C-alpha cells in the first residue's frame, strides 16, 4: 500500500471513531476534519476521503526521518554496539575517519565537510562517546583533515591537519616571546650496512687490489663466519635499527631557547629507544618460504614418505657437480676426524651419525644436491659407495672417520660400519708397513723371507682371534670373519642396502647434524634461545625414536612434517639471535632485551598446526637504551661516506655521527587556567583548573612538513 493510502486509512479510522489524534502523530489538518463532522456536513465518506487525500499531498510527513537523520541514527547504532561489545582499550585509542567512497577519498566541498563532521559529532554525543572524528579535505596529496571531539558537556576540541611541502618550520617563526611547553622526538635509521665497502676500505688502506682480483672477489655476506655458512647464506633478519631520541616536556619563553634544543646533540636527549627493523619473512606468515636446513629437511621427508616432487624439481645435477661433492667429502685435506659432539643429553637418542663424520657430511650434501629429490640421492649414493670401495682396495684412509676408540653403538648402522672399515683400513696399512720393513732388509724375495712373512701373518691373525674371542665369548667363527675382514662384507651392505633403510638413517642423521650445526652458532647468553634449542633436541629425539622401531617411515609423514615446522621456527629464531648478538656485542643486556621482545612476539606463532596462520600484528617493541650503552648504539651509525655527504646541505640539525634524523616530531602546547568569563561566558568550573587550550604537532623531514593543530574551546 502506498504511504499516502496507508496514512489515509489511519486518519479515516480515527475520523469515524471521533478520536482526537492519531497515535501521537501531529497533523495540522486533523482538527479541521473533526470540526466539519461536528457541523453536520452531508458529504459522503468517499468525498471526505478524496479531500483528505488531496490535503495529504500538500503536507510533509514529519514522522518519517530524513536521510541525514537516518545516517546519524546508523552511526549511533554502531557506536552503541561497540560500547557494549568492544574492549575498553580500543575505545581509549579509537579515532573516526569519515571518507567518501570516491576516487579522491576526500570531501572537496567545505560546507559538505562541515555538515558531515557535525552530523558525526551529534551521533557521538548522543551515545556518550568522546572519540575524535576526522574528515579528509582538500587535495588528496595534502592528506589534510578537519576534526572535532566532544569533551563531555563543556568543552569541544577542534582539529586541523595539513601538509606543508618543501618548507621547514622552525621555532624562529613564532613570535619573539611565547610561553609554551615544548617536547621533541627524533627518529634515526641506520644506513644499510655494506660489508664489501668495509673490506674495500681496509684494502685501500693497505694496498691497491688489481682490477681482475676485484672482479673475481666474492661478495661478503653478513653470516660468512656463522656455523651454517658452509651450507647456505641466510638473509639477515635484522635489516637495521631505528633509534628514537626524546626530549621530555619543558617550558620555554623565548624561541632562542627552543632553537638551542632543536640543534642539540642527540646525546643530550632524555631517553633513547632502540627498535630493530626485522625482515618481513620473520614477521609475516612465511612457513615453508624460508630457505634453510628446515626447508631441505622438508624435501627429504617428503621423499621418505612417498610423496613425489613436481617434475620441474626432480632433476639430477651434472657429473661435474657430483665430482665436486665427492672431492669435498674425500679430500686429502680433511684427514681423519677427531670430532667432539656438543654435549646434549638427547643427542645419543637420535641414532644418527656425528655431524662431522663422513656419513653425516654425505647427508648434509644430499640436502642441497638436486633439490634433495630421490633420484639425485640415488646418484650421489652410488658414487659415494664407489669412493669407499676405492679407499678399501687402495688401503687409503677414510676421511672424517675416527681410527681409534671403540665403535659407538648409539649411532646409526651405516656410521658403525664405516667406523669399522676405517679401523680395518688403518690396520691393513700397518700390516703392509711391517711387511715392507721386512723386505727392506732383503735384496730379493727368498724362501726364508717368505716364511718369516707368513709366520708374521699367522702371529697377527692368532693375536686378533684371541682378542676377538676374549671380547666376544659367545661369537662364532663367522662373526670373526666379518670383523677381521670387513671389506667385502661392509661394502656388500652399502651396495645392497634397501632404499627405505638408507633414507631412514639419512633422516635421523640429517636432522641431528643440522641441529648440531645450528647449536654451534654464537648468540651470547640468550637463555630463551638456549631453552628453545634444548626443546628442539627433545622433540627430535621423541619423534625420530619411532624410526628405530618397526614403524614404516611412510606412516610418520605427519609427524615429520610437524617436526620440520618446529625446526623452521627455531632455526629462524636462532639466526635472529645471532644477528642481534653480533650487532650489539658490546651491549649484551640490550641485545638480550631486544631478543626477548621478539621472542615473546613470535612465540604465539610457534604452534605445531599444519594449517597456515596469518598474523596481522606487527613487531613494534622498542627497548630503552641505558646511558652506558649509548656509545655502542651510536656506533651503529658510522660516519657518512663521500657519496652521502651531499645530504648535509639539507640537514635539520641534531646530527648523530653525521646522520640527520629521518623524522623530527615537535609538540608545542599551551596550558591555561580557567576562570569565569574566560571564553566570554561564565564557567561553573573551579578557578584552579587548568586545560590544554592549544596544541600543535609538527612532523617532517628536511624538505617535507606536516602540521596539526587542536584548539579546545568553551561551548
């Protein structure tokens, strides 16, 4: 039913019943209609309805809210819902910004912007909210705003903010004498560190390097001396630091006093706050995107669980790469290993090989060989076993293997067999040297010398049998053969080991060796990091223990995937700890505090869920710098190079080792005492109360300035 007919029906019913009004709605024509009925007009009801309809068409219905009133009502509803449901902390720091859905995003018409802001202020006042509201105005590039805030029933604060480009406002722009409160905050950002530039400067100081040498000189990385640098170069998680220096509020009466502070040394500031600029991959949800041991272990466990990589990644490196890996593994420069494992109570429970041993190095190379796909591992293993056979046949020692002490039965089976083979090769060489000594005294081979040689071999064999029998009283002759002549026996095992058995031992060794390498990193006395490394070893031991039983490795794919995720979290934390430690080596307490801040921020992300979780929260924690730590922090800002010196002409002052602040923020405020008639009207407040009547905020760089002003008035 159209609105006019609906209202007409209501009026007709009330006219017939003789009621004086219609449900509280005011219509100026209703009394006249009733008077006509009283004087007894004979018009029919239908004629009355027609006349009422004509009368309705000439009057506005004031009971229907206007679009602007509905807009205010909708804002009120939102405000009241937030007041009921929203946390109080959000209410304390919430600002309204009302912008049109237009291309510019600003209100270009001044009357419209004022009307819009007033409507929002009415809505906020009706629901008891004291949040400030802002409307963007003028050209979008200026990012200018006007705003209003209701402070109870007495005061109203109005805001204006605008951008002044290519002009710098200093204190000398104010009147000669003005009594204001002054505070200032300066923000400095460390320049990007150039490791090559440092090395070049040192070289230039000593001698000139030939151009050919410079061209072939590899670029120096931040982690060249870190424990993982042999296997990969990690992106520096700490891109730099932001230093905030703050001068607390103080009162000045002359602009010259303010000018002195504006050009003062940053060492004169009341407080320093340091904030690390953390790489995005350390903040965003980047599980699986970080390249390190964890990413390669994920590829290895995918192969062991039967998951196939995409065809684009199943590649086998060329023979030249295989030769380079074999040369690194069996290089004469390596020699026999005297590795000493890091003390960890969980290390022996993993059933892997020591991280510096031959098999462990093979596993680590396999992680980065051909993107760790199963075909590449097979090619690498075949060449690896071929090199071991050559060492046995030529009586060449096995590199990276101990030739003393007993075999450690807590290690994986392949490592035990290689250890046995290394000991036997050493004995074989010793026997050959003894035979060579006997022959050195003879010009030729005689029957007597042959007899002596045979007797020597029998004596050695008899001695070995006696020693073996004493050490293994329940052993049989076949056991002695395997022990005394392990060459073909060990090699036969290596050449015929089932792929699943090989991969199971590789997984245990690769996880353990990767953790051991990370554990050698230097990160200072970061107790939180040490605790996390201990937790990693415990988790590794608990998960990998299942591989030592009857369980099929393919049944553990979910556990191994979660283990890779835990490994990645801790690997990223450790790299950040190492970066912070080396940058603040002479300020250990500050370094620990910064790492603790990030650790507490990152901790909620370190779950074991396989689902990707996105976090919008940014890491913004700042640590206070002690007076005794300021010199250390200032060293993070080396003097500008010759290429940077031209910026001095644009300097705003307050240089720190020649570096100007990237942002200067100044707050001027005026606090006045309220008295009767202060704003040309009596005030019911006490004459002792003071309010901040004016506040100006200035933020900018040497050639760009932003200004915001708030004025509190008496309404």
